[in-house]
C-alpha cells in the first residue's frame, strides 16, 4: 500500500544578477529563491492497483515520483510504501520498487543490453535460476530478443523503453513507478507497452503508479485517477466519477447542406451570447458543435439548432475523457 499525506517539496533556486558582476556576487554571496514544486499532495494506492497520476506540465508529478522512490527527500509530509520510508533503509527499499523515467534511460549506454541485465542481477542479488526464468518471462512480454545483444545506444526509442521497463522489473518489484513510459512512441509500440504493463499487473499483482500525458494510456490501464495541478490535488476518483463530475460537455453532431453553418446558426444569439465556450467545426456537410450542457441545456441547443437550419442525422454525444481533461488543464479546477 502506498500512503502519501500532505507531501511537500521546496527547492532553493540560486538567482543571479545579470553580467559579470552578478556572476561574481552569486559565487560568493548566492541569493536564493524558494520554489514550491509540490505544495500539498495526499493520496493512497491499494495493493495491485494501477493509478493514473496526471496533471499539466510542471504540476509536480515527477517530483512526487522522485520522493516516492527516495531520489528526493520531502521538505515535509509523509510518504510510505508498504510501511517503509523511501529515504530510510535505501538498500532494502530499492529491492521492492521498480522505476522508469521515460525521459531518460537508466541503462548503461555502451553495454550490450544482455550485459546490463547481468549487472542488475548482481546488484539486486537475483539467484541464477530465478534470473533465467525472469529473463525468459520479460523476453516474452516485452519482446527483447531482437535487440538483446545490441548496445543500448543503438536501440530505437521504442526498444529502449521496453528494455528500461524490463530492467525495472528484473527483481520482481512489488511496486512499479512509470513516469511517462510511452512518451514519443508510435501507436503500435504504445499499445505493446500498455499490454505489457497490464499483463505484469494482472500476473504479479504489481502496484503501478503511471504518469502520462497520453490519456489513452489511462483509459486502457487505470480505473482510478489522481490529478494534480500546481503541486496540489485537484481530483481523486475513478474515470467514470470524473465523467460524471465534470462531464457536462456534450457534442452535437449533424449534417447540413448549409455551407457556412456557423454563420447561419449564429449561436452567439443563444442566451444573449452567454454560451460558455461553445465551439463549432465544419467539414463539408458534417458539423460538430461542442457545448457545456450546464450552460446551454441539451433541449435548448437542439431546439435552437433545428429552428435555424435544415439538418439531417442529428445526434448528441458525451465528450470523451480527453476533452474533459483538456478543459480542466486549461481552466483549472475549483473544488
Ligand atoms: N531540481 C529542481 N530545482 C528547482 N525547481 C525544480 C526542480 N525540479 C523541478 N522543479 C520545478 O518544480 C515544478 C514541478 O516540476 P515536475 O518536474 O515535478 O513537473 P511534472 O508534473 O513532472 O511536469 P511534466 O509533465 O512537464 O513532466 C516545476 O515548476 C519545475 O520547474
Ligand atoms: Mg514530469
């Protein structure tokens, strides 16, 4: 179980006045400024869950992961993984966790992949027979065979990511931290990586914290989401709770012969222009209008549209999770 309570991290940043004089001054009398990267974050993750840990750029996700993995020491607050504090008992703690930072590899650049795993075997003291069976399992799930003899520096990004994930799993950790494991990958490789994560979670009951900007990862893998912004919690719940809570966004789809539907409809006239971010896109006959049903009720939207132009094939759909989260990131959340 992962237990995070009122976690906070401040960094001291050196500020330098411009010019040579400034450099000189900052060398001898450095001026520092406090940066609050993580303000106040709390959440719990039960064993075996895949938690989607999301938020806009700079929200503090990687800093939280670094505190959970013991790379950074919190300024205040609690983080405990299976009753252990990540910064104490480092040696026994690292055996229980696996970590992947998608932005940079943790593998040795010049070593052939196979040897990298042999080094890790020694570091984690994995017995020979266990290592053998583990390697064949990881080979099967992550398809490492094609490049296992190549030096890491020659691997493609997708191969490198699979290799990194295998490395993080070699010692059968109970908890796996994945910070953007699908960043920069094509759709096919993304899909392979998702399948591998799902397989390992199901087979070994590994608890996973997954950070991503690709919401398809979340939809495929995690039932629960913790969303943060500016170092604070903004949402904690299931994907369907998120949809219920913020999912008043609807899409009206229809076809029309009207070549400029926006002009003909003139939605600005609805409610005297108070239409809450209503947008309209047209491609040939197909029109999609996106609106907030808490501002413009569905019935009003339908009645108004039908009264102004001739349409066929009209339907109203829920916005998908991608759209809800895009709006939350843009507008912020007030709870
Ligand atoms: N070592 C550091 N020194 C100073 N500030 C830092 C340091 N590390 C992170 N920060 C700041 O803390 C804030 C949170 O950064 P963090 O990397 O945790 O965000 P993130 O949610 O992972 O973003 P992204 O989605 O872009 O990866 C940012 O404003 C960042 O500039
Ligand atoms: Mg990050």
